[in-house]
């Protein structure tokens, strides 16, 4: 699936159809309450530690599955965090002081 990148989204929502295609058993997956963009609260199945391929790179993240199959896939901040190693280096700064 193609997806939208959003640092405001907590999870990676995918259509429930994707779970069926991946042969994931959803009958025992707990429901998680989320607030949709419309402001409405909904409960969706949340599966933790799912291996997902992003441009050929496997990441492990938490995935919400939309039973209506209508929500667009959104690459949220947890998936972004899984995909990239973030860190600081005292030797590499963007700011250069003027002397």
C-alpha cells in the first residue's frame, strides 16, 4: 500500500483487508480507542510488533486495522521512529557560529 506520512498520527492504520491478505488472525487482537481526524472516537484492532515492509526495508511497528477498509494508510510517528535511527552528534551541527 502507498501511504501518507504524518508525524501527528500515533499508529500505522491499514485496511483490515491487508491483515487478511497477510493471513493475520484478528479474532484475539485487542481494540484500541483512537480519535479520528473528524474528532469522532472509534475502537479499532491494534496489533503490536508487526513487521512491515517500507520501500523494501522491514520495520517493526504497531498497526491499527480499519474494518471498513476506507481509512487511508498513514505512516505515523511510531513507524517513522522505527524506520529511522535518531541521534545527536556533538561533532555534527547545522549551526556554525560566526567568529
